[in-house]
C-alpha cells in the first residue's frame, strides 16, 4: 500500500511537472496542461492521504475519502475544463450560480466537507488513533525518559534534532 | 490579465495603502474596545508564561476549541477580509480556488501531520518547533537548521507585509496616519507576544477567531440583501461580464488550478499553523478537529466570496460608484451597506486577523533564531524564554522599520512567504513523517532546492526579468521540484546511514 501511495505521489508530481512544462506551449494543447494539473493535484492529495492513513498496508474504509478526492478534485476540475464558456443568454442557475460555478463552489468546494472530515471523525478511534496506540506511544516515551535518567545525561538520546549517528554529525547526544 | 493578477497577489498580505477612512465614532469605540480585550488577554497570559515551553507551545495544554480557533486565525490573515474580496472583485471566481481546498486539506493535515506531531510530543517532551520535528525525524541538525533558516526568511517577508497591513487598517480605523498606525499596531502585538508568547496568542486567537467568523456571517447576510440574493447577484454580473462567473473567472485554468495546488497541498507545510498541533492537551481530541476547523473556515470566508461578488454586481449595475482600487471592496461595502457597528466589528476583525497571524509568525521566527539555528550549530541557548522574548522584540522592530519603507521592497518580501514554506517544508515534513524510506540526504536536498529555487525564481519574476507563462507562480513549480528531489535523493541514498530512524520516532510513524 505504501508503495502504491508513493508511486501515486511520484506519478502526480510528474503530471504536475508536465503540466507546468506544457504552459510554455499553450497553443499545442490548451486543455491538456490544466487537465494534467488537476489530475496531478488530485493524485498528490489522495496519494499523501493513503501514505498517512494506511496501517500495516491496509486502508480499510478510508478508501472512500481517497476515491472521493480523486473523483471530485480530479474529475470535477477536468469536467470544468471541458465545459463550454458561460452563456449569458442562458438563465439556468443552480442554487444561485451558473452550472460551472455551482460545480466548482458546491461540488469541488463544499461537498468534500461532508465527506472527508466526517470520514476522519467516524473512523478516528478505529483506524487513526486508538487508546491502545496512544498507550504504546506513551509507554515508549516513559521508557525513553527512564533510560535518560538512568544514564544521567539529562538529555534523552536523539532529542532536539541532535545527531545520533551517520556521516553528518558528531555521533551522539550532547 | 496575468499582469493584473500579480499585483493583486502582492496585496494578498498588504491591503492597499489608500483604504477609505473608517473613523466614525461607533467604529472607533468598537476598535478601542477590541484592543482593550486583546491587552487584557495578554496581561492574563503573561502571568501564566513561566518557561520556554509555555512561550513557544502554550505549555502543551490547550483544548480542542482553542486549537480550532487558533489554527483558523493563523490561517486567515487580513487577506481574507481585504485583499481576498478585492481579488474576487477583480478576477472573478478563479480567486475562490485559493480557499476552496480547505474542505479537504484540514482533514488531510490531520491524517498527515496532526497525529504524528502530537504523538511526537508524547515521546519527546522537549519538542517545540517544526524544524525540531524534521531534525528528530532525520537525526539531522543540518535539516533542522536549513528548515529554520527557510522559516526565518519567510517570516521576515510575511511580518513586514502584515505589519504594514496592520498600519493601514489602524489608520483607516482611527485616522492617525500610516506611520503611527504601523507603530501602534506593532506595539499592541509586540506587547502581548513578548510578554505572553504563544499562550497570549492562542487565547487572543479564540477571541479573534470568534469575532472573524461572526462578522463574516453577518456581512454575508447583508451581501445577500444588497445584491438581491445570490441569484440576483449572478444574473446582474452575467449580463455584463459572463467570464467573471466562469469557474476560473478571468484567470487561465492553469493559474486557477495552480492556486488550488499551492494553497491546498502547500498547507501541509505552513509552520505557523501546524506547530499548534503540539499544543493540544489530549491527542484523542483530534477526532473532531478537521470538521470543526473546516466549518469555522467556511464561515470566516463567506465574506471573502460574498463581498467580492456583491460589489462586482453593485458596481456593474451602477448602484455603487467604481472602486479606485480592488482593496476598497470591503470597506466601501461596509460603509455603504452595513450598520456602523458591524463595520466596526469587521474592521476590528481585520486587525484581529492580521495580529493573530503576526503573533504566530513572531513565535516561529523567534524560535528559529533562538532554538532551531543554535541547535543546528550545536550551541543550545541556556535561557530560551528570555532569548525568545528578545528575539520577538527585535523581529517586530525590524518588521516595523521595514514597513515604514513600504513599497516595492515590502511587496516583494510578501510574495513568496506561503510558497517558501510549502516548497521547503512539505516534502521533509509531510512526506518525511509518513515514509520510513525517506532519508536525511533527501530532506536536506529538498529543503535546499525549495529555498534556493523559490528565492531565485520569485526574484526574477518580481523584477520582471523572467516569469512563468499563463500566470503560474514560481512557488507552484518549486513545490513540485522539491517533491521530486526529495523522492529521487531518498531513493538514491536508501540504506545508508541517513536512513536510520530512532525507535520512538519509528513507532509514531507506524501507529
């Protein structure tokens, strides 16, 4: 799952780079560059969500917000790119806005509020941070502090961005 | 059109220096009352600030409600109330792509950063800054120092523009002149920032954030009334300027979607917002954070959208005389279409928005000077609280003096703040905290790439030497490049000593 997420982020970054590269050739494919940008943006957001939200290679029900982001941001924006220009003679309004503007404001803008943060809240205890997770982390913190006290360094190992190994630094805590 | 957009973006943090005067008795009294409340909060917080942990991370003791409003207030500067509506008025709905990503990115930020940063605090009680997190993740003082340097450069730019904006707003509010406005605003924000640190800032933000959201909702109701509802506004504009109501407005699709990318994905690298995750008392309370902060942001940005389109409709229909500059949209609407009391509350909210952002910048800037850079050089300061207060004062004075010499320099400094944060911090922080395969070399290379390229390309663009076509900002391109550099260098150096991760850090990356 992590490989998939990283692959998605890499592919998205390449799509974004291609979109910005095509900006220098606006006459070649005027709709291609913004479409790549929209897909790259959606892919980067979704890929990063997968990278962060997966646990032990599993995403669970959180595939719903991931797919939703790809569809609404990527699909929604590509649809907007393909829409014909606003016709001032057409009186059609959707909730007070022309159709394209309504898709942008209510679809891409507001609709995710009803899905993504809600998915986060509803799955938080089970898929994001359970009380067992929290206790494991707190136990690790207690262990680390007691080790520091035992060594009498007053500064736990690896703290404060201190180099603890590798070629860059001095090889140990201060 | 592109040439029209860039000056407008420069005013993102710097409302035009010629806002119409708002000095009316009711407005002045509300403004004074606002400053008295902020001063009282500062005095209260000062008594509770006893050490560097209190000063920089509010003693790690704030609740969900305070976190929500503090994050919202730090996210929104005066741009949401002055520059933003002006941008909508000028370029149409394309300007909405700056704020629309919020419906996704707050939850994304909670998954990607909030849990990791807050859990980092459980295992490393000494953690105070975002560069701390980068340094601990990669066991690298170099990465911590470089990210601290990037933050300091961006903060200097943001501070000068925000202090100038504050001077403009205070001058419009009290009619005391721009110079005195800058110094009065600086004095108030320095007063509570130096004495009470982020603790004062957080509780001032609770007050200020509430004020912003309430004022924005009330103004939106007056917008609907003045324009004949959203349908009336749309119909009026469509008859005269249909392009304005297209999804991208008068921007190119590429420029508009670039906004969505930079302000959406780039939100994962805004240290003045994300470092507040350290401050939450109980990590389990993060559950409702994305929903609450997203709802608060939507309410607070109703004014951004509403005033922009309503003033466009009113000017188009001839009901309002033309604006001399787009930043007049909000003050003119307030003076002509809302009660004085509401105008006073909104202008106090503008000052509030700027001051809360300035406080957050001061805090992370002071931390970069007194904590991150000394740690990078292996010379941690003995009294970080005292040093932090001095640094806060010095940065404020430097920003106020710079703001006095306003114009090109301040506009230039203000352009690249958000982009510099994004291009230097997003890969190492957001990806780095979630990918155990990332390496120290990748982090240092991506931060360096973001820092050098953003400064170079924005400088070339600002001085008219060279800029990207189709209205694309350099920050968008450098963000993409720094991500690619991070992935490529990490892949190339995987398995080396720069891949090592401390066990406790690995644990918080895996839960």
